[in-house]
């Protein structure tokens, strides 16, 4: 992670450049998959989609199919990279945690003025729950899509039952993917989430916003820096000269005065 606080610019780095490329590869290829999947149905001419500038090819099944395959390849490779890259780095910030469902309800209530939103980590609880749901949808789309692709290229005589099952799974999760995409867009449209839009394009969000809403995340980044600064300050201090130990002198007991000799008789 390239997380870093840029206090002078009132910014904090939320995502590294590689993570932005990964995100947009999945997002754009997923959008192409949605469109070409729709265009493979006989609707482009029926609903005059071909009259839209730049979409004259939408009624051509073969063109849509090849674009679908190309986007599917990018989509699959980006998904595999995401799992391998973040898995090897041990990054678990998007994995669900205990209490996420309860906290998600609290956050949703705060949007309509029912209570206050508690301080959050880098990712909101509803983001972690949505991440797992989207990951499952993508997994089912890729698995069923590979079966259909294998049939088209290598096994035209594949079992009709297997092909029918793969087709139904692919269609069902296609609809779920579309609904998840709409939910994602709806979440961005909520006013409290507007400052995060900047992070989608630049990888950075405002520091004051992060302190207010993601206080736990900022504290995690600032604590090591504060401790390091204190340690450096301690090490840079000149050592005070050791004071010579004073050995107390033994007090000499005063000599007893000699008693006057008694006169002899």
C-alpha cells in the first residue's frame, strides 16, 4: 500500500497507481461485458440502438461476441491479479469483519439523520459486505462464461444439460452484476460519499474528510509516525553529564574532653 498523509496539501493517499489501474480495468471491461452481453440479444435493431452514433455495430452478433471475449479476458486477468497481488501482500482491509452488518445499519441510519456515524477504518462496513457479494457474482460469471466459451471453441457437442445450466447461471449472475453496478453508482451519488469520488480518479482524498469519517484509519497511519518522531527526538537529545557521586565523609566524633585530675590528698 502507498498510503501516505500529505498534510501540507490537505490530502491522504488512499490508493496506489497500480490499484487504480486494477480498479479501472475491472470496471471498464465489466461495462463492456454488460453492453455486449445485451447486444448479443436481438434488441439492437428492435429498440433502434443502432441509430445511436458509434453503436451501429451493436446489431452484429459476431462483432459483439468478439468484443465480449476480449473484455472477458481483461476482466478475468484483472480479477486474478487482484486476488494474487493483494493475497501475497496480506491485505485484508476489504474482507468482512465482525459487526459489519450492525455498523452498516448504523451508517445508513446516519444518512437520514437517525444518529451519528461512528468513526471508520479505511473502508466502510457496507463496502466490505458489498465486496464479498460482488466477488461471488464475478466468480460465478467467470466460471459459467468459461464453460460457454469452451463449448463454442473446443466442444460443440457438449452435454445440453451442462450448457443449459451454465447459461442459466451466467444469465442470472449477469442480472445480479447489473444490479450491483447500479447499487455502486447509487452509493456514489449519496452526498456523504462524494469526497471519495476524487480517490477513484487520483487515488487521493481530502485529509480533513478522512480525519472526520475514517478516523481509525488515519490514527493507524499517524501512530507509527508519532512514535518514530518521539524516538528520534529522544535519540537526538545530548546526554547529560553523569554527576560525580559524592561519598559522604564520615563525621569524626568529637574528642571527649579530659576530665580534670582530682587533687590527691
